[in-house]
C-alpha cells in the first residue's frame, strides 16, 4: 500500500453508456462469432463439456445471448444500419432533443403522435404539429434501407 495514490472516481460522460438496440445486436453478434472461433480452436470442438461452475456460466451466457439476439432480430434494429442511424441523429439535431429522447426514437420508432408524446418530454411545448409530423416521417425513413438517404 505504500506509494499507492488514492484517486476519486469521476463520471466523465454520463451518457457514454447508452446504446441503441442496433449497437447491442452488433455487439452480441460479434461476441457470438468470437466465442465460436475460440470454440473451434479448442480440442473436440462442439463436444459437451462438464457442467462445472465456469462452464455452467458460459452456458447461461449462451442462452441469454441467444434469447436477446432472437428478440433483436425481430426488432426495429434489424432493418437499421450504422450509417442510417448516424444520418438520422444528424437530422434530429434541429429538434433539440435529449440524448435519451434520440435513443428512444431510434429504438422505438414511433408511428403516431401519441407514441411521440410518450417519448419526447413536453412535446407540445417544444414543437409545432408540423415538426412532430416531420419527426414521425424521419422515424419511418429510419426503418427502410432504401429510404435512409431521405433522412440526410
């Protein structure tokens, strides 16, 4: 303990931990590929290993990952792309939304004014009806790879 300095932990960017469903799906897919590659390098690939503590944990991770990717494959993020999301976020700048609101718009893709009001706090005070309709149109464009260019 001699010579160790005690440092305070600080939050540098409190929104750095927010991920879109697209980012989560990409991360899970990458981890699955890495685990499969590591498994192929092991002797007897695919062989059932003993259900010890660490192996049981890996099996649990596999089940959870499979369930999460199954859900995300059917969610909105399956039709999204990194570039489309970047263009969408850029188009959102003029609406002055919070990071959390942008994230919810990306993940939820509201289709009606009611859904938009649930996502954007004080929506009526912050936007005119035309702006709300335009925002809904932008959300619809986020879904289609063909329509992504319209968001820019």
